[in-house]
């Protein structure tokens, strides 16, 4: 069984100090596959988005705009259960690029998720 998804997001953050307020959006497709005979699930999703800040950054004196990209992969099994909890292993990589290099980053994450 294969299922597709599409995420469309919009965000608005209002801070007391205007340089930390922003508007943003993101979009990302996803795919999930279940193999019924083995009960394994495999999921993958991607995300791309932007944030535009409302005022110049107080430290650097320029307007900030960030772009973010994320890729996530998950592996689970419908039989990996404990009581009412089901578990999956999730790995992700994310990169943030900013017009102010100080805010650039890359990160990787590996986690166990309980649902």
C-alpha cells in the first residue's frame, strides 16, 4: 500500500521587537509505503520553505530572509509495539540558508518515535 501527501504551510510570528517577527511558508511532498506481509513501513518527505523578517536585524543592520530545506526518512513496523505504542526510527537532515551567514546551519537528527 502506497500513500502520498502534500504539505502546504503558512506561518506568522509576531514578537515585541519587530526584527524578530516574520512571515513564512513551506511546501513538501511525502510518500509512505506499507508492506502488508511483513508489516514494515517506509516513509519519506521533503520540505522547502522561506521566512522573511519584518525589520533589519539589530546586530547586522540588514533585512533577513531564510530558506530552509529538510529531508526525512522513517522506518517502522506495525508489530513494533509496546502496550498501545507503536515505534519507528526517523532520520532527517536540514539546511537553513540566510541572507545573514551567522544564521546558516546544517543539522542531522536520528530519533525513535513513539505514536
